[in-house]
C-alpha cells in the first residue's frame, strides 16, 4: 500500500475509533430523538391545548407535569418491550432455520443458491459460494437470516439501555415546554413555549443530520415542522373547547 494511502487509512481508523462505532452511534441518536421528540411534542400539545382552554397557569402545569411523567414512563416501557420483541422474533426464526438445515438441507442449500444467483453469481463461482456458506452451519444460518428474512441479531442487553435513554430523553424533552409557564403568564408562556420547542427540535434535527445524512438544515427544519404541526393540533382542540369562567 502506498505511504500516502496508508496514512489516510490510518487517520480514518483513528477517527473511527475516537468517534466510536457509527452503527452504535446511530442507534443512540435514534433513541434520543425518539424520546426527546415524542416527549416534547406530546407535552407541548397538552399544555397548548390546556392553555388555550383556560387561563390558569396552575392547571397548565399540573396537566403538563402529569403528561410528562406518564409519557416518559410509557416511552421507556415501549422501548424495552419493542427491543425484546425484536430479539424474540430473531431467535424464533433462527431456531426454525436451524431445524430446516438439519431436516431438509438440500432445500435450504437450493435457497442459498437462488439468493446468490439473484446477485449475479453463475457456474463454478456460484457453486463455490454455496459450498463455502453451507460448510459452516452458523454462517449458513446467518446468511439465511439476513438475506431471506431481512433480520439482524438484537442484543438483549440493549433493551435496558434503550429504555433508559428513551425515558430520560423523553422527560428532558417533556419539561422544555413547561419551563415558560413557571415564569410567565399563560398567554406569553404559550408563545415562549412554542419558540423554545421549535428551536430545540431544530437543534436536535441538525445534530441528527450531522451524524447521519449530513443534511443538517433540512433535518432540523423537518423535525421542527413535524413537531410544531403535531403540537398545534392540541392547541386547536383546546381552543375549540375553551373553558369560560
């Protein structure tokens, strides 16, 4: 390898080690965005709806806090159970594939052949690929899971980590639109809550774009627009059901 190419490769390896596994970072970002966005948008919708229906800051805060903690616990539970469900689906399908390899290996071998024929392999090369894959049961099963079922293994230990990240992100996001109502009158608090929430969603979207697609501004605007549109539905409902003294 030429020295300059080797130096570039070494630099890229060092940067990758410093930043961590990009797949793991992607999982972490998705958990933070899921929890933070969901908590913020849902609680903002609640407080806007309640604020539109009543001028009592106390009522707004009670409703918002109740929604914040209920939403955060719910999101944490969903993150845990959904991750465990994916793990169970994978393990169930893997066990079924192992039985098929044991009981009907010729049919399973033909499925491997068809998969790689569809990728453009033919003749002797195709037979070598099939023979190599089917010579190792674990590799054989892994290929079937990835290519036939489109399933990837799920770390059961990640279920608890995902639950904690989603739950904490949700509670932080949920509290952001509530802060203005501790300090300001209800009507002014509504305006500030919308501005704070929009800026927060934009910032999260920019960061998500930075570590994923690279389209930071677009990602920020998309997240802010979706969040605001969803939250304003709560305001519309509250305005229609306004409680008059």
